[in-house]
C-alpha cells in the first residue's frame, strides 16, 4: 500500500487568502451540518447529541487522514434508516457497539484494497447515484416545512409564505453574490443575511433551536460493552457472542453503505477538483473514525455528498476546511449553542436547495435519448432505487444490470469467418469467448460436413472463463466422435495459460504473443466431464 499523502494542502500553497477561504468554507459547512445531524439522529431514534458528536468526530478524523481533501463526512440519512430498527429493539448502546464493528470491517476493507472495486461502477450508475442523492437531499428538506413540535402538521398561511420567501432570498444571494465578489462564500453570506433579518425584525419562523437543543459538553470516552446502565438510560451491550450475532448483520450493511457512499463521493469530488487516488486510504479513514466514534457516544457516519458539494463550491480544497468544519461544530455544541439555535431553518434549507440544483446532473436528461437504451435505463433505475430504497442497493442493482447488458452485447458479437487451408477448414473466430457467448460459439461449427482437420483461429478472440473451456471441449468432443481432429491456433499468452492449467492443450509450449509464429494445439476432451 502506498504511503498516504496526509499533507494539509497537497495541491495548493497555504497562502493567507487560501487559509481564509478554507476557514470560511469550513464555517459554512458546519452551519449546514447542524440541522442535518439533528435530523438524522431523530431518524435513527437517538438523542440529537449522538448525531452531533458523530458529525464532529467522523468529520474531524476523515478530514485529517482521509483519502481526498475537500470531502466532508458526518452522520448521514443513508445510515440512519438502517440504525432505527436496531435502536428500537436493543437500545443505543448496541448501536455504539455496531458502529465500532462497522469501523473494524471498513478498516479491513481498506487494508485489503477493496476500495479499488469502486472503479467497476459504470458512469451511468454514477449519474443515477448523483441524481438520486440530489432528490433524497431535496426530500429531506421537506421536514423543515412542518410546524415545530408537531411533525404531522405542515406550515400554512403567513408562516409558510415567510418560510418560502426566506428560502428564496437565501438562494438568490447564493446565486448572485459570486457575480459581485468571492471574498466570502456565498452560502455563508446567505445564511448570515437571512439570519440577521430574522433576528433584527423578530420574524417568527422555525429555527434550529425549534428542532432540538444542541447544547452539550465535550464528547467523553464511553465503553458500550459491559453490564449495567449506559448513556441515555439504556442497558450496555454484553461483550458476548450473542451480542456479536445481533450487531453483525447491521455492521455489515452499515459498513457497505458507508463505503459505497464515501467512495462514490470521493470520485465525484475528485472529478470536480482534479484529484486522483485515495480509495483504500478513505476506507481506512472511515473505519478509524467509526471505531473511535463508537467509543465516544456517536452514531457513526460516512461521506456526505451535500456538505462536500457545499465545501467544494465554497472553495474548500484542502484538509483545513474539513478540520475547521468539525472544530466549528464542536464550538457550536460547547460554547455557541444559544447563537446557532437562533439561525432560521429557512436559510439552511435554501443552502441545501442550491446544493440539490448543483448536484443533480441536468445534462443526463439531455443525453437520455442519445446514449444506448440500456445506459439510459440504468440511469433512471439507479435514480429511482436510490430514492425508494437506499444508495447501496441502487449501486449494486445498477452494476448488475450494466454487467448483464455488457455480457449480452459481448455475447452477440461472437462470429466466425471460414476458409480452406491445406485441406483443413479454418474458423477465424471474432469476439470474446465466455459464459455469455459459449452457446453461440458451439453453434458456429458445421461438425458433420467439415473435413478431418479443423483449425480454430483465436487471433481475434479471447478465451475468458470456465464456460469457454467447456465450449471448446464440447466442440472438440463432437469432432472426435466422428473421427475428426481439432487444433487451436494463435492463443494469446493468457488464453494459453488458462487452457494449459485446465489440461486442454496437448502441447506445453508458449505461443508467440506477437502472432509471428503460429502454433497449433490439439485439444484433450473429457477434462471437464461434459460433452
């Protein structure tokens, strides 16, 4: 594993201007983190501080040792919806224990370099992921339009119009300010102006404090394993195999969702900032942050695409912004809670609506008619599944559908051109030979009418898997049954190795990989037991 680059600013010089931009970007992100962390804590059924502590610790640790500067991590809704059943049945201490195990699994994935498999996610799946997550972020803001303390009642009348007006004002400031100056991040200016108006004129609209109090102390070490009563009046999780079997399924699901969302966000941020690499390091960072968070009373977390977009678009490019966001958040909890609770939710909703507009891949709507139908279907499918289910399911479904579509297209490509050569019939096979094309390969041959010697030319083909071996043996067996002989020609080195290992080649010598010398190989039948 390459030594990770943990410099504060791998690509930019730390000038006073750069540091100012990073700190202001971090402040903007911290303000947007507060309602998100509280809301996701409510979704998971835990105390708001459990979400806020997670946002601070996960955000700080991943900012310091993460795979890509500019990313923001914290408590997320994708994880919260999985946690709610565990918390309801066993209590919050089991959640803390699960988060510790989740982190261990993520560290193991990083050490094993499993993060590189994110490269297998096709671009249509990425587009669907981005669009689906933008819709999820938008829908998550709808809860802010409900009356404080009454989640079943929506705002109406003057309260609703005032809320919408302030949201629109925030969005207008974020849109227009960059055209005038870049001295201060536009989202921060939007929050500041709208909060100032609400406080100065005593406008009655929902505020952060109406959601919950964010006042708290510094997070302290807490071992969730043991006997007796833990935090928030729930029982500790016994350190037993029974506990392991309870938390393991949740830990596996949470680890998978967390890594998928984090690695896809890593790729997205990388495209926007021009940075590369860091997948395995990000896995380790996410895992480390969750292990520590579990022992400090946090609900765990992963990368947050919304906050990451706020950071990048506010100019955050180094680790300083992520570190500053986490420290500002802690400052809010310990010292400045009374001030932060005065911020109107409308300002933060306006910021998130602009994130939605900036995150949604609008060009994907234009290209739906131009790209292959399968790709268009995958984009729409992943978007829908992300909204209806969760990100991990959507990505897995998208990758499977894309793989099946590729296999179908590749299978349809196999064909052969025949010619005569010194009394033998040569089949020039074109296209990959694998499980999807093996039946088509077998059907290429006219066994009954072919001469006594048949040569199968693989210069424009590749033998890929066990199904391909089975198909070659099946063809050879058919010819052998009629007393005819089959030889293979122009095997590439990897194909030659595959066939030699399986025992199908009569001659154990390397073919010329440049195809300057043709070596014909006879085929053994009966190796795989099927004709």
